[in-house]
C-alpha cells in the first residue's frame, strides 16, 4: 500500500519546501554533493571542508588543509539551492531567548542547516557500505513520531523503547517494519545521554552500525558522535522539525520511507 505524506512545515525547516513531496529535496542534495565531488573527489576530504565551513576546529598537527575558495563556493552553492527549505530559521532565531542562542541544536543558523544537510548526505555515502556489513545494526527513531499519540503502546526494550505496532499509519510502525525486513533492529529513542548508550553498545557489539532518523541538527551531531566512537552511521532527516522541543507541543511529522529503503 502506498504511503501518503502530508506536506508539513517545521519550526525551522521543511524538506517539502513548497512542494507536496520531499523528492525534490533529496534530488537537490544529491546533485549538490555530486557537483562538489567533481571539485573535490575524496568525500572524506569534502566532509572536512563542510565541517570547517560550519566552524569545526581541527587539532594542531592535523593533516587537514583548508581550501578557502572551495569553502566559499560550498557556502554559496548551498544557500542558493537550499534556502527554500529553511526559510523559517531566521524568524525562529529572533524568537528564542538569549540563553538558547548558543544551543547547538535550537540555535543552529540557516547556513548551519545547509551544511548539516550536505554533511548527512556525505556521511551516508562514506559509511553506507560499512553500515551494511556490520554484524549488528540498530536504528533509533525519534520519540516525537509517537509523542502526540496518547494511545501509543510502545514498551521498554533491552536498550530503548520498542514499537508494538498498534496504529496502522504511524511512521514508527512503518519504519520499524521496513528496518526489520533488512535485519536492522528498530528502537524508539528516549535516552538523552546518547554517548553513554553508544559506548555501551559498541562494547557489547564491536562490529556495530547505527541508523538515525532525527531532525537535521540532531542527526548530524549524532553521526559525528558515532564516527568518533568507531560506529559507522547512516541516517534520514525528518521531513520537518515539529516536536515539543521546537514547538512547545508535538505535531505530526514524517520521514521518507522510500529514501530509507534506498539507503539500506
Ligand atoms: S505504532 Fe508503535 S510507535 Fe506508533 S503509536 Fe503504536 S506502539 Fe506507538
């Protein structure tokens, strides 16, 4: 049965843009990555340039050599192609208290979203094979996909919550079913200390791969954490950020099941 998606706007971004599907977004980010890889053929080096553009600091003695002209080109290319998806960021930033301006998620600037979008695409390309070859693969789906459902029947599992499939069109259920088909254990993410969780999992399963579904800033940051811990990550961004953290109460959101299946 074909899944129907409702075009929604998020607090800061929506991958629908002004369209009725997120297909154009995914085509756009792939085209951008392809064009930048012509200028910088090594995806890992390109990823470092993208992270440098976002303000990442590199240790003294690191092999990384910034390419200022390429970084300027990346910034310009991203803004022109992706502004349509992030038009609400500026208004959001005007409305947050000073204390949240430096929050690495809530305070992400528009350019930060664009860089994270490209980072997610590059990380998927770099780590997809390693993820697929991992002996143990798990996925974390965001709790916000179920928060607004008072009848949610999910239960605590061995690591995080597990969906019991109570509601036909719930995206957690749809995603979990697809993930299981490909041998990936799905969980609903409720733990706030992800680093501790990932360290524990890495100890229990040395050859482990992680798949994340989350809003853009949280997905990109979780991918960095996984890479630092030696866990190959891949992920799909939520179509829009609409959870209580962003909007005071949780509103329905989605992610592209087609993109997820393509990725895994
Ligand atoms: S399908 Fe799963 S996640 Fe969705 S409401 Fe039911 S138990 Fe909760």
